C-alpha cells in the first residue's frame, strides 16, 4: 500500500453493524481517509444509513432458501468487487463473507469482524474465515484461529453504546408519551430468517400476548419488530425513528426479546434483559453478560414458566434500575471503548502493510 490516506471499504450485513462502524467511519473521514460502504439491504440497514446521511451501495437484498442464499452470496460478492475496484479500496472491513472473498480475489486485505460463535454461525465462519486475512472477535469467544485472530475485551455493541460515544437523550420520553421515571417495557420481535436461524424458534404470538398482559399491569408496553406487526400488536408499535431506539432501550424498565443483538444492547446499557429463543445458552457474549455480570437472562421457549417467574422477581425489586446500573459499571470497568480501539487497530494494520 502507498503512503497517504487510506481507502477503506466497509461491508455491512445487518442493521446493528451500521452502528458498529458509524463512529469509526466519522473518525476515519475526519482523518482524511476514504470510506466506501456496501450493504446487504436487510430490514432497516438502508433506512438507518439514510437517516445518518451516509452514502452507500446496495450489494444485495435478502433471499430465502439454500439456493436463494447461494445466489445472493454470488450477487453480493460481485457488487462488493465492483465497489472495491471503482473506489480503489485497499482494505476491506466488515461483518460479511464477501470482504474475505473479494480481497483474496484481487490481492487486497480483509478484516472480518464477528461476535457469533462458530457453532452458532457455522455457514458464515466456514465461508469467511478460511480466506480472511484477519479475524476480530470478542475475547469471550472460546475460539482460536492462530496469529490472524485478534481478540479484544469488549463487545461489538460497545462500539456505539460505550459511555464515551453514547449519552442517552431523555427527549425521547415525550415522544413515547411517558413521563421521566414512568415505567415502560420494550419487546423486540425478530424474523429468524438469517442463514444461521434455520430451525430456530423465538417468541410466539401466544407468548407475546402473555407478555403484554403481564407487563401492562406495571407500565406501558411498546413493541419493535423486524417483520410487519399483526393487527393485534400494531397499537404497541414504538413511535420513534430507528435512530432513537437506543434511547428507548436505555430508559426502559425491562427489555424482553428473541433478538440476540438487542439483548446485548440492553445489557450493556444496564437495562434488565430477558431473552427467549432456542439460542439460549449457546452464545458466548450473552453467556458472559448473564453469568459473569448478571445483566441478562436467557430462556428456551419451553421454559415459559421459568421466564415469567424471573420477570416477576425483577419487577418486585425495589431498586431495579440502580442495581442494574451498578452491574453495568462493573462490566464497563472490564471492557474497552471498541470504536477507539477499532480505529487505531485498522490504521496500525494498514500502516504495517505499506
């Protein structure tokens, strides 16, 4: 690589990964580097980037089924390749298989960021890791890929929810129609349509109804959903822009979901988080947040009664929020500002290639 500003390409596979890279992107641009963004246009990914004012290239849209996903991967690789060549990008970063494929194909370098265990995201790790130049994961993943495996003491969500980069905005409360200190609850429903979600289960409509009945006795209930909400749940839709969801999450009394990503977000914000899906006990990041820091709890769908017993226990705690914020502080004392670390790591890695 030549001296001078870096030419980076960031490929984004999931809405949460918009947040993973958005603060780093701002810093890189301020330092004179060029950053090209390509995306898999899943759920809110494009809309989030539009709201943040980021330019991007749509490399693919989600397809279903084994054949559909295979076609999509080829399509995504092709459009990432075109964007890489047209932008002259020297280093490809992202949470996708394509950065590893394209960099290997054209002689560039790739850094693959992941926080899912290989056992959970088998297809991703099998397709991305063999060709990746660098693999970056949280230290809590009990995996080892040799000298190209870089571990850090943190979670991807701390790239945008660490106190150094996130300050909760109470102005979201009147938009929700709640008063400061008034209890409310947030439920997140996901579609479970990703490649690694095949055969997995989460919150059923029946379970969601019971949650609403239970939580409504203690405060307002809001729902955010990856899929269109059915008519019976539409009145619970959270009435804010996607860019405000972390403010909603921070002030919530409790968070209940079948989402891995938002459960981690709730936990690192110090909001009591309950997760119900068949991934329970299989995700190292959430296992650490549950068993080391006691910030979240995971239940299988068949553990419905145990889950509601835990919800009741938490609701009966007199100082629930204060207790969770203390737990959050203990967790943060062990972790790093992931954005600051990411910015310096990428620049240092690129510099060593020159």
